[in-house]
């Protein structure tokens, strides 16, 4: 983060994804004066096993939860693109909508997730995550900087924009650590706002402590979030 003031755009699929993927980093950067904007493809309206819950009601609940979580972390704005939860594809329409947001807000940094990660040992990556990560990278390059791509955006007054850095959260091969020791508690508090999704926040807290903990050779303890960092020329 070379410049003193930067604008950061987080592009992910569902409410609670920003807090899980990068909440500590968001909290730290917001505290440092960075302007943070969330772009979420869906309202997460299918994220429930309750047969009595309607998608419409859950969408309202999850939007409120996400805005509350964003407030905890100091996020300036949360924008929902209203794609159907569970059915997102990296289509041209999504690329255009993400390009529109990048050109409108002109971020220096984009955080998204790894579209190449299909699974880990005990985890299957959600298809919406992969689709949004894929479309987000295409929107950053070449779409946002190419005036001939999506010419209708020029008619909206949205000029091309060059994103300088991409941070890929949950990357299969991370190469960058962000120290979130000072913001870890805010990450946990933000996640606790997602009550419709987290049945046992204390258990989740213990799991996150294990995920993010790094112990130094001198016995020191810190928490980190890991990314693949791309510097665009």
C-alpha cells in the first residue's frame, strides 16, 4: 500500500464473504484511513436450511446483517448487484456490471477471491465464489481499462480506469501476509453480525484463531490474512 490514501474495492459473492475472506485486512485498512467499498453479487437469499424461510425474507435479513458488519469494520459503502444466489456465472453481463463499478469508484486496489480454487482437503469452494472471482479479474483487466470494451459505459460517462493492485483472498498459492493482530477482534465482531449464518459464534472464533494464528520463534503471537498480490503495470 505505497500511497498514503487509497480506495479499496472488495468484490465477492455473498453477505459475510468479505468478513470471512478479508475482514481483518478491511478493518486494518479502514482504521488507517483507506476508503473501502463492498460490491456483492448476490444477497445470499438461498443460504438457509430452514424450510420456513423464504428467499425474499432471507435477502432482507442478510442485507441488514451485511450492512451492520460493514459498519463494524468502517466500510463506507455496500452495493448489491442482485444476481441470483447459487446461480452466478462469469458471464459478460456480470463483467460489465463489475466494470461499471470499477470505473465509477476508481479503486486503487481490488480484493476478490481465487477462481481457480475448486477444493481443499475438507472444503469444496462455492461455485458463486469461483464465478465472481473470475469475472472480477476480467473486469480489472482488460475490461475496466479498455475504452472499446463495453462502449455503453462511456455513454454513461464512465471513463476507463487502471486498477493498480489486486489481492486474491483464499488463494491456492498466497505470497503476501497482512498482519491483522490489531483488527482481529473487529473481524470477529463483524462476523457476529451474520446471525442468520453463524449458529455458534464462539466455536467459529476458536476456528478462526487457529486459521489466522502465527507463532514466532520468540514465542510471539500474531494473526494474519494471506493473499496472492498482483501489481499491475
